[in-house]
């Protein structure tokens, strides 16, 4: 018999479910209330005990996956088969994944002019055995995120062939570029690189067997990897066995930040070479440069370094087997290692076994350097250990800290005009993963092989290094009094913040990047919780395939919100969030804040703005 009460109950439940769906959908901005973003919103409501507006900037980072895709990929992750649909997963989930570089078997036997080239492609046989002619690349892979390119056998065995790269991979984010056998066994002709990977973020660049066995060829690098951020450069077998060749590097790595460069087998057994480095590593911040087997066995070669590592900030350099067993060569360093803040330089096997007519000279050599096993003949040192005066050193050190990056609490006063640093987020845009997928993925250095298998990460690739660096920071033991955790979902971040601060919390970030690298005027200032000393949780991005934050507790701080105005028109251009660290006693004496502001650990408070996509969590009174 039909039961009308049962029918009414079913109808009531349907209407209730529909109403809830509409409410969830409206708040989540999604048609389906079961998407990861809708779930994150409900999780916020469940865990946070206040009625303040929800943080749209945080919820916007929730996974964009649909409910169906989220369930599908979670099942694949549980079965360890997510890698079988990796391109689809990376695209739908908005992740950082390097594409599989396609092979191109085109031989390019005619002159080629690439005006705008933005494809990820493996050139396997480009310009090989070209007699004469010109190949030109302009605007190659510029303004790209995750640029991956591989050149193999480029211009090999050519004669009288000219190559030109102009504006190569400029302003790219997470660059992975490789040249193998470039210009090997060529005769005559010339090769030119201009503006190579300038302003790149986390570049990983490799040259293997570059110009080996060339005859009478001229190579020029201008503006190589300028103004780069982090990353690694490698040259292997550079101009080995070259004959009557000329190579010129101009402005190599200038103004780059935390760069590692390695030259191995540089100009080995070259004859009548003429190589010049001008402005190498000038104004670098914390560079690590390693030259191995430099100009060994050279005959009548001329090598010149001018302005090498001049005014660099700390860092470490190593030269091993320099000009060993060379004959009649002329090797000269000018302005070597005159750091603004001294680093460590080591020379081993310097001109050892060289002929008596060898000429090696140093002029203006910097501080804190070590020579081991060097020749006693033909070597001259001028102005050795030429230290920088304390007054000039102080001014040079300060330039490594961008104006306005750190400031004193008294600056947060209405009417103050101050420089605003570049607060733009330089990392590639990614999204969190839903917890249903994240919980099924490996996340530890002990399971690195499994993790790399999921995301198809090659050994020693730039993505491999990024993952290892981030895991190392996440697994690092906490500092004294620190509570820390790396989180890859909105839910995990909420859990960590509330575990430290309690459930009555708010999260804040600077509204936009407006005013960056300009002077701004401080408008209305409001101290959070009345400007009381409090504890916060700060969260900063780490470089990983999915959006990953390093969150940690920060005791004894004051947090402020301030309108930022245009100094001329007085119009509001931004709304900034600043945090002031009141206890700096555990900070390093060489911390950038002390270099910029003076003083030392525990003697002053230090304030800074919350940069784009960083955030601070605080207790709500």
C-alpha cells in the first residue's frame, strides 16, 4: 500500500538537500557542493569559531578539481596509478609538472629563422654538417612558466656556419634548458648568445661538450643568466681541444641570487685559444662557483678574467687544477673576489707542472682565500689579500637587502613615506590538492623514489632538486621554541594554525602588489588585537609540484594593517599587512635585517610586510 507519509518524508529530504546544495554552491562559487573548494569552505566553518569574513585569498588556492575528477584521481592515487594520467591530472589540478619533451627529427639543412619560438621540443639534429649559412633564434621560449628544452647535436661538424640566439628564455619561471654537443668539431663561423635566460627564476642550465674540437671559431656569450634567482648552471667540456678559437663571456650571472655554477674541463688542451670573461659573477648574492680542470695542457693560450666575483656577497668558489701542465700560456685575473662581504675561495693545483715561460698574474685579489699546490715559477700576485674597508663594506653589504624589505616599528606611523620592496610572488602559480588525494601521496625523503615516480621526475633535473630542497626544509628539526609543519591542502593549514593558536583565528595577507619597488605613504594604521604582543603562525610557499606551504609558529610579535597611499596624490593604492618580530635574539648576526638596519640579534625589533601569497594567522580577541 502506498504510504503518503513516506512520500512526504522523501520530498522533504529532497527539498532540504536541494536547499543545502544551493547554499553550498552559492558560497563555494561552484555548481557542485562536493568539490574540493566547497569542502574547504565547510571545513573552515567547522573548525574556525568566529563569524569574520572568510579569507577569499586562501580559499582561492583550493583545488580547482571537479567533484568527479577529485574522486577519480583519488582512486588512482590510492592504486598508485596516478602517473598513468599525469598530464591530465596536472592540468586539471593546476600543478607544476614538467612536460615530456617531444623529439624532433628535423635536420634543418637550410637557413632557419625562428622569430617567436615557444614550444617545448627536443632538437635532436639541428644544423649538423651545415656548410656556411646562418641560423637565428629570436624570442626563444620567453615569458614562459616551466620552460623545458633540450638541444642535441646542435651545429655539429658544420663549416663556416653562423649561429645566433637573441633573447633566449628571458623572464622564465622554473627554466630547464640543456645543450649537448654544441658546435662540436666545427670549423670557422661564429656562435652568439645574447640575453640568455636573463631574469629567470630557479634556472637549471646545462651545456655539455660545448665547442669541442673547434677550429678558428668565435663564440660569444653576452648577458648570460643575468639577474637570476636561485638555480644552477653547468658547463662541461668547454672548448676542449679547440684550435685558434676565441670565446668571450660578457656579464655572466651579474646580480644573480644564490646561484651555483660549475665549469668542468674548461679549455682543456686548447691551442692558441683566446678566452675572455668580463664581469663574471659581479654583484652576485651567495654564489657557489666551481671550476675544475681549467685550461689544463693549454698551448700558447691566452685566458683573461676581469671583474671576477667583484662585490659579491659571501659565497664560496673553488678552482681545481688550474692551468696545469700548460705551455707558454698567459693567464690573468683582474679584480678577483673583492667581495662586499667576504666569502671563501680555494685554489688547488694552480699552474702546477706548467712550463717555465708560463705567465700567470693576479691583480686586486680579495680576502679569505687559500692557495694549495701552486707553481713557484711564472706566477705573480699584485695587491694580494686586498681587503675592502669597513666603511665601504657596510654600504656594499646593504645593497643586497632591498630597500624597505626590513624596517623599524616606528615607521608604521601615518604620514611616513618609505620604500616598498618588490613583494611580488616569483614562484609558479599552483593550487592545493584536496586532502582525499594528498593523503594518498608519498611525502618524505625516505619515499623520494615513489614521489618522483608519481610526477615522472628525472634524476638531477631542476624539479628533482626543487623537491629535495623542499623536503629537506620540511624535515629539518625545528628551531628552539619553533613549531612547524608543511601543508599541501587548505584543511591541513587550518588544522596546523588552530592547533597552535586555538580555533578563534583570522588569516591575513597584503591585499595586492601595488606600490612594489616604489615609495609609498603610510595611511591609517591599525594594530591587530589593539597592538598587543601576541603569537602568530606564518606560512610561506615552498617550490613543489602542488602548492605547498611551510608554516611555523612565531612568538612575540605585533601585527599591523595599514593603508598604503600614493605619496603624490594621497590616493589609496594598497592595504598592507606587516609583522614586527620583537625577539630577534636567536637570529643570525648576518641576517639581512641587521645588514640593512644595523645593530644585531636581540638588540632591535624587525618588521616586514607580508608578501604576495604569504600569510599570517593570528588570534582574534
